[in-house]
C-alpha cells in the first residue's frame, strides 16, 4: 500500500525484529512488567537480554503508539499492545504467511 494508491496503512517498517519479537511476546502475556518480558525473551535469544536493552525499546514502542505503559506501583510498569499494535502485528503476520505458506511444500 502506498500513499499514491489512496490507501495508506501504518506498517511496522521501522520496527526492528527485536521490537517485533517483544510485541509477539506481549501479545501472549497478560500485561507483563518489563522484567517478566525480559525473562521471556531470554528464553528465546541465545545472547544475554538485559533490562538496559529492553526498556529503551519499550519506550520506543510506546512512542510509536504500538504498546501502552501503565503504572503498576511507584516503581514498576505493565505493558500491553494497543489496538494499533494488535492490528499492525496481525497485518505483519498475514504478510509473513503469504510468503511462508509454501515452506511446507519445500520440506522433505
């Protein structure tokens, strides 16, 4: 979709794969705190995932309107996808599925 076609939907073209993975994990969790999200990401990634890496990424996703941050208490925050974040994640998955569907045909 392009501005010229008259239909322009925001896409996550400027969201890197780590941020996208964060959004995927958030989609499967019930408003986790940053430390809980970090622990889940650490199970997937082989390199160390630190809160120093996670929190700036979360702040960027909040600024983009893809996730929201809610204060849990005076020291911690909970995170969840916004409606836009859900919509963008679904659109990205549909785009991936379009290209990944033939993989089953290639598998031995």
